[in-house]
C-alpha cells in the first residue's frame, strides 16, 4: 500500500531501482520516505540510487501473522543512517553483521538474502 511519501519509492522499486530520499538542502539521506528532512526541515529532496546491500543488525521470527517468517533489520551499506526491514529469504538463519543483498518482490517491496 502506497501513501503520499512512499508512492515514489514503491514506483522505483517496481522498476528495479533501489533508492532512498536525499535532502536537496543538506544532503541528509533518509528512509523510510517522509515529507521533510529531520535535520534541516526542508521539504525538497530527490531519489538517490544506493547499492542494494547492507548489514544485518537484528531479526525476529514471526509466530503470529506469518508463522516461521524471519524479518531482518538491515543497515544500508552506502547510507548507514538508513535501515530497511524485510523477509529473510536465505536457507540459513541470519546473523548479526552478516551482509545482506536486496531482493525485489513482485509487489514492489524489498526482501533480503
């Protein structure tokens, strides 16, 4: 589901582009997308392509909505102030500090392996 702030991101992901917002005033990179910069409060920004890799910081195993699904929190390699969450698709369990690579889903989301 898209909203005002995430529609552009989901559109980019649907086209196979891995992007985050970057403030046009102070160059702060941010994710998730939002209307204004938390540093300088500017409302001007552009989508910035970044490498679709990161480092696993933590994870949970869902026992309620999608039992057995592992969700990882990944800090982006080229945007260390940004974290993304997604399903872990690798055969082995994740570990802290492990490199993760983005996987584009059919419903314009990001998973990891």
